[in-house]
C-alpha cells in the first residue's frame, strides 16, 4: 500500500498534465487565428492559456522527479498514464470533442492496466 501523500502527488500531476493539454488545445486555436508566422509567434508568447499550459506541464515533471526517489519507474510510468484517461473526459466536457466508442474501450483498457500495476 502506497502512502496517501504519494497518491496525492500522482493525482495532482495527472490533473495538471490533463488540464495543461486542454489549455494547450485552446491556445493553439487562438494562436492559429493570428495570421502571419511572426504574428502567431507574438500571439503564442503573450497567450495566457499557452503560458498556463506550459506551467501545468512543468509541474508534473517536478512531481515525477520527486516521486522517482520513492517508487520504481516501472510502477510510476503506468500510473501516470491515467492522464490519457482524464484528458479525453476534460476534452469532452470543456471542448465538446466527441469520444468515439473505440476510444472508450481503449480508455477502459488503460484503467484496467493501471489497476493491475497499482496492486503489484
């Protein structure tokens, strides 16, 4: 059994990574409307969603480095794959992106795999 604080960091990392992906998608659409390449680069550097996405991608990296001091990478890497479960749920809720049945099946396979790894 892993300590509660460890699971808290893992969940926070998964949430940050998934939320960062959603912000990145929104920022990419906004930046793409800027027109020319120089205008897009300026828009990217000043886009708060893009800056937020980068920050939300760096936070899990810090958690990852810290957590690797306490758990094997062969255990932690599969657990962090729950990002691939949460991201489609957030995309459905906040972006209105459809999630086809085959993808739901894949998400279910990830969940089963994470359950098996977590119990090992």
